[in-house]
C-alpha cells in the first residue's frame, strides 16, 4: 500500500515538472513577452532610403530657337465628312421605245411605291414610311441619309416598272434617313438537358435600326439622256 502511494506521487511530480516546448501556453507566454518588449522599445528616426527628388524643369516652348526667329506651326488636321462615292458603270443605260413612252406617265403620277431589297429581303415602301429593320445596320449613325439602289419594281397607281430581277439604279432614287436604334425588351429562355437538374437561363436583347423613307422618285427621260443614257431601237 505504501509503495503504491509513493510511486503514484513520484509519477505526478515528474509530470508536473515536465513542460513540453510545443505547449500552447508556452507560445502564448512568449508572444506576450515579445509584444511587451516591442511596445517598450524606443525607435529612432532614420534617414529615408530614397532622397527627395527635385522637380524637373519643363523647357519653355520654342526655347531652342534663336531669338527673333518665327516658329513654324502646322495646322491641326480636322476630319472632313466625305460625300458618297458615285457608282461607276461600264456601259451606258439603254432605253427601249416602250420605256421612253411610258416612263413620263409613271414619273408624273404621284405616290410612288417601290419594292426595295436589303440583304435579299423585299420591303414595300412609300415616301413617309418608317421601316424597322430586323437587324442593326453597322457603320451608320442617327441622321445619316442612305440611298437604296436595289429594287425589283417601282410603280404608281396605274403603271409599274418591273426588273429582271432588279431595276437599273439609274432609273430611280430612293433615299432613307436613319432615325436611330431601338432595343426590344429583354427575353429570358430556360434551357435544360435530360436527366439533369441544372437549368440554364439565356438572356437576349436584340437591337434594330429604324429608317424613315424620305423620297421615292422616278427620273424623267430628259434626266437620263443628260446622264448619258441611249435610246435603242
């Protein structure tokens, strides 16, 4: 009995006297001492590593020229709006007797209509109509005036001039003005795959160019002859 109690006391005493260096209490005490030592230390002001740089002297304009000389100043180039490039044709326009006979009647009647084609899509237009294209036309801005030079037919109430498949652009003029760009409301489409729980939502918001038809005109025979047209038999 006595030997067991002595042995147990000796083992407890040895456990208390041994403190491992990796104990959290040891590190906590070391950090506290280190913090107190740093707080009580006195720091002295040191010279900065990079000396202050002096402000660079900006040379005065034209200081390199001799006194009394006149500097040469070049004007600033301002971009100038370029006009439309007229089309070039390899052969003059040929007018048949039927065209020379009926074209004045078509030109004198008001309210002309035209079937213009943009990207292989026909659009029936008259002067004053507003056209909303199903796409956004690139490289145009609001206020630009465009000429539609591809049409399958042009006519009035009593006469119609048809092309095969298109009319010669020297017979008519169809001008439109770009009003701006419109955007549709945002659309959200859900896409899923079979045997999967993930649902993907695709958002789309397309933009469209708005055009307004300014003028639809059929040229007279005198204008065509002045531009170099020829009458063939």
